[in-house]
C-alpha cells in the first residue's frame, strides 16, 4: 500500500474508491479490517465459523466504501461501523432462522424437534441467555489458560493480528502463534 494512500483521510479515499480507484478501496478495506475482525470474533454463528462472520463483515465494509454519502451527517467511520454491524446481524438472523437446519442436522424428517426448531426463532431473552452462557464459557476457558495465553486470547478476540498482539504483549510473533495453538488445543479438549 502506498504511503500517500495511508495518509489520506477516509472520506477522500472513499470518493476515490467510488470513482473506481481500486488502490483507494483496498486501503480503506485494510484500514478497517480490524474493526470487522473484532466485531465478528465477539459473535457466534450457528453452523459456521468465525471466518464466515469475518467475510460477512468485510462485505458490509465493502458496502460502506461503495455507498457512503458525504452529504449526510455522518463520518465514514461511523457509516462503516453501522454497515459492518448490520451485515453481521443479518448473517446471524439468517443463521438463526433455521432455513438450512435440516441440511445440517442429523434429526429425522419425522422428528418433532425439527418442527419445534423451525417454528419460532429465538426470543430476545433466549439470545441474552445465550450471550451470557458464551461469556461464562469464555471465563471458564480463561481459567485453564496461562497469563500470557489470556492476554493473547483477549487481544485475538479484539481482532488484532498476530503482529499487533506480539507488540502489545511484548513477545515475538512465533510466541504469539504458539500461544494461540496451545489455546486451540485446550479448547478442543472435552
């Protein structure tokens, strides 16, 4: 990425990207990719993984780059955050509708369970309870981690790259990668 592009304000880059400048578009995407990662990693997609959510968030960011209107009373960063959040919410709603549940389920077609799952989407209370359970699960997981692994996990969930985590925790990138691998092994244990 060119140093000139890195120093340009978001709104100018967006105008250039809207006019077809691919380098300006790429600069904005790279500039805000950490926002996408941090928002996506905080969510859980049934039947998917974090990469699916990151892709959805990047599509939301791309929408923001292409559709931002400087005449409105919002900065590009605000508009981008809204587009990312909306795209992630849409992905979660689609996943929670259960549309593809029969394809991803081992239940029989005659099962009452499928009818129950397809009949009603989760209520707001169920969503809050699920989020609380995820938060409690994360705290239980952190109890099994070393202090370094907890620091690495927190920053990883914030959407930082391995290089950014390494700088934040004062270790080299290989140490961060090793910590992530240990965390994954610990998470995969029954």
